[in-house]
């Protein structure tokens, strides 16, 4: 049986979990690069990075997995773009640093592009036949916006609305326009485990009473709820009496619940954790088959609520998750372990993720 071929029964009551090799086989990770990461939507940044005309911001998409050089630009008509950051002449990086530009100019041989990626000029090319052509433009990259957040995809297998529609509908009316990025509080964690194990752990509240004692004091474990969408999972953290919760308007579908947190996961690597104080964006970057970087990016709309409820003490929760996920990575390398079973009441999100993995890895 190859790394990319396995089955997850759609009936969680009889299904077996992922084969251990999917978590530990380098060939499986290589397959995931092209069949999953290159075909899905990834977090690229927030709109403040390119908020005014002429602003540019280069970045690498999923370093370690895709390593794709891209650049965000905002042109003179105030339109936002994501482009390849590789010159169409000889492959040099075009934009080396963030800033304000009227045009994009390659530092190697002087080729110029407009801020929407169109070829503009090139010295010493007067005798070249059939030049310029469309191939001389910087290739555009699919770009979508979710409130203040920018998402990109190299070859998306689905429209972004199919991924983010449920999140938009559920969170409509929250003050996203007031969000302020708190770069000083951003954190990065390097985890000695595969990215998929980190997602597994995120997608279930089953471990909360056993791993997160502080979080268990604020969330009502019995009321914890999971909702499955085509390319997303929502976990609803319900506050215990007296704990901080959203003040939702009458008519909202959750108005009769004391929601402490909305935990949205978008397939495959992005989480939007929405708390009464704001949003913690968690970006999972697969670095190797057994190495992952997780970035915690806080955006705040109510500083006064930040130290209370499920959205407080996130550093401690992350360290606890890191320890347990690394222990699982050591375990799945065992010659004596292959597959487990799911709890139908607590692991629906994990089962859903595993089915998506199978779907995409089968190609």
C-alpha cells in the first residue's frame, strides 16, 4: 500500500484513523506538498501590509513545504494583487523588501513590471521576436480576503467561498474593522512533529480535561460542540457560568449560548480562533515530515477582555499541546502501532480532516 493510498470509512462508528505511515513517511509528506498544500488556500497576511496604493510586501508561501516566492501589491487604482515574485527573464527575485514602489523592477537586468504584474519594459531586447508576450507578465496568484485577512492559493481545488462561507456567516456583525495587530505578542513555536498531528489535536476538545487544566476551568466540556463543513470545522467553546463570553445580539443563532470561543479551522493549515477580545490566527507551516512551525498572530478589538476566559493563557495551552503532539509523533513511529478508532461523540472533526486528507492525497 503506497503512502498516498488509504481509506477512511465515512461512517465514524466503524472507521479506523489514519495509518501511522501518513504521519511519519517522507514520501507521504512529499505527496502532501503537491496534492494538498499547492491546491488549497493558505494564510498570506493581513490587509495592513498593503493598505495604500504603491505598497508592496514580498513573502514566501509555506517555507519548507512550498517555498514559493510571492508578493502582495496594491496598485494605483487601489486594487490588491498577489503575484509571483520571480522575474520572467532569468528567474531572479523581483522584490526584496516591503515598501512603496511605482513599478516592480528586477535588480538583475532591469526588467520592469506594473503593480498588477504586467510586463512594462526591458532594456536590450529590441531584436527579440514575438516579444513581449503574456508569458513575460508576472503570473497572478489567486487571492481572497476574509475580513482583514488575506488568503492565497497556487492552484485552488475549490473557490474560497466554499471554504470560508460558514465562517463569514457565523461571525457577521463582529467588529473586524476595529482589529489591531499586536506584533509584540505574536509567538512562534517549533514542534518536533508532523503538521497533521497538530491539526488532529486542534480538532477535538476530547483532550481538554486531560491536557489543559486551566482551559477546563473556563469551558463547559459537556456543552462543547463541533460543526462540520465541506472544507472547515467549527468548534464551539461554551463558557462555564461566570466566565467571559460573547455578548451576541438577539437573533444571532448563538444568542442563547454562552460562547467563550469560536474555533474555526480551514482546511488544511489555518485556524481563526475568535474570542471576546479579538482573533488569534494560528498558521501551521509544515517544515518537514516531523517538524512544524506554528505561528500565533493576535488581532485585538477589546484589550480589556484579553486576560479573561478561554482566550487568556494561550502560551500555556500551546506549550501543553506541543508536548502532547510531540509524544504522539514518537508513538506513531512504533513498529507496533498502525491505526486506532474514533470516538463518535468527540472526534468528528478529526474524522472529517482524515477524510479530506485521503481525498486530496488520492489525487
